[in-house]
C-alpha cells in the first residue's frame, strides 16, 4: 500500500517534469532561425558581418542559446556558420549557414528564393484544399 502511494507520487512527478520539458522552447532552434533571418535579410553578407549583426539584432537569442561568455560564444557562432544545418520550413531546403550565405549572395537570389517559398506554400494550400474536398 505505502509502496503504491510512493510509486504514484513518483509517476506524477515524472509526468510533471516531462510536461515542463515539452513546454520549454528550443532556444538553439530559435538562434538558428535568427541566424537564417540575418542571411536572408542581408544579401551578400560575410561571416564577420553576419556574426556581428546576429549579436546586435538578436542578443537575447544568442545569450539564451550560447551564454554570454565571449570565449564560448564566438567559437560557437563560428561552428554554427561552418557546420550547422538549417532547414527552411517554407521550402524544405537545408544547408549550412555558410551555404545559405552563398545562396543569398544577391538581392536577385533572395527574390527568386522568396518566389520559390511562395510557390511551395501555394502548392501546400492547394493540396490541403484538394484533400479536404475528397
């Protein structure tokens, strides 16, 4: 009896911890989205400017995901640039941030990409409405 009560308490506690973890935002994912936005909004940006723009425009995202120790943040941002992938939810395109910077090298390339994203959103809406009619 007493063991059952203790097991129930433990189960309730574990469920509460699991629920809290599920509600926590993915801070690193938020940083990656901000890093992609900097590239998308600044065609032709190079690493050093990207890094500084990210720190200037998204300081909360940087600190939340990486901390505030510059000896840790700067190398982490370099690693993010070189080897971390970001998948754009609108297009499904997935590249490293360095590759995204090449992808968004000019205003025209960003404009074409935005047209691709719009087209893919329209296709998704069309498919969804088609499936609802069936």
